[in-house]
């Protein structure tokens, strides 16, 4: 059985039970955090078009994406165990094998970093990096021996942050690959998925949480992490939040279960639904240095359907 089918079967069959441990009441909201009653539609008009067609849903699962700033969109194709590079016209221009690729991000050194072995059942994961300008990219291991990893973020100093869906603590690794144990212990949030750095703050979506939390973790003081918002108001409305990105001063979070993109104000926690009707969206990013695509009005999304879609916002 493919790794992703194992991983998502766990969530589909057992996640509701995991969320209900200790009763069905939602956890109390942190001070200053908003709890969603119902999410209304955002004011902006949006349209969705297909950048790359998908195949058989779940079996053609594309997990994450990132732009290298040099004209290539890099995508982790988790079920095919490959990293793919697409040109602005949608053609596949590069591809190389990597076991179970997940979170993928550009580092300040211009290299691309990718989680591999994204599987909660095996301690065989880690992080690789590759040169996106190479004619035939070759992944180089940076960190190994990890398990249950998913999302990835890289700060301006080259530190790496890794989420874990079934464990407590966001992992931090220094640029040389050594683990920052103290930082990791302090960032003691359970069940994180997507990660995004905005300034000196790390934002994370929490998958295993009935209230669908988005949390803020100060990079310099991770013990002072707080809840920005809770996007579900009851146990049955868990959104299974996946990856997130910064867009025009807001956060945009993918709801895997509901097929939505949700916009969140990181200051007030106010939220609205930006896009509906997606097919199990797993990651969302803003195009940077990618042909003529406008970073102020465009988002790209990958899905468990295998599709890559383009969302145009406000124009």
C-alpha cells in the first residue's frame, strides 16, 4: 500500500476518535483568540482555473509546492515519490525521484529544501536540498532519522522548521542540520501541519484539533506561542487544516476536508472563506518570479486529486 494511503486512512478512519479523546467539548480558546461561529464569504471575487490536470484522486496526490523565484514551480508528488518542476506554461521541465516528498521551501541560499519520508509509521524521513538551477537536480541529505513529519519552513538565517502531525513539538534544525532541542521543546504544540514564517513569527495550522486552530510561534521565544483563531465551532466541523501561506497581509489556509481556502487576519483572527469547491487541497502558495503571474492577485494550490490549480483573487 502506498504511504499516503496508509497515512490518510489513519486520519479518515481514526481522526474523529482522536479528536474526541477526553470528551466532545472544544478546548477553551486562548486569550485573544477568536472562535468561528460560521465563516462567511470574503468580499473579493475569485476564479479558479486548472494549471495541471489530475489523475485518480488520492492515488495522484500532490502534497506541497513552492516557487524558486527563477521561473519554476516545484511540486512534491507524494504518491509517485517524485519532485516535479513546472514552467509557467504548465509544461513539466524537471523531475527527480524522492521517497514520500512533503513540505518544500526555498532557502535564503537559493537552494530548495524538501521533506522526505512523509509517513507517521516509519522513522525513515528527513530533509534534502537541491539546486533548482541544475539541469538534473540531485537531492542532498541535510537531516535524516525523522518520523511523522509533514510541513516545512525556512527562516532568513537558514534554520529549518518541521511540523509533526502525530507528535508534540515543532522541530527546529540549524543550517548545519543539528537539532535545536531547547527551541523544539518550547514549541510544544501537538499535531501541526502547515508552517509559514512572516517576519519574526512562525504560523502553524493544527490538524489534530477539533477547533481547527491556527497558532503563532515567536521565532525568538517559542514558549510564548498563542492561538490566532479557531476555525471550527463544534466537533463535527473540523476542517482538517493543511498548509498555509501569507497573502497580502493575511494568512490563507487550506481546508482539506471542506475543499476551501480560508483567509485569516493574523492580528485579529477574523476569518472568511476565500475559495470553495476545491478537491482536497493540501497546499497553497503565492507565485514568485513565475512568468507573468501577479503575486498580488494569484494563488496556486495542489490537491490530493492530483490537480494544480490557479486562483485569481480580486481581478
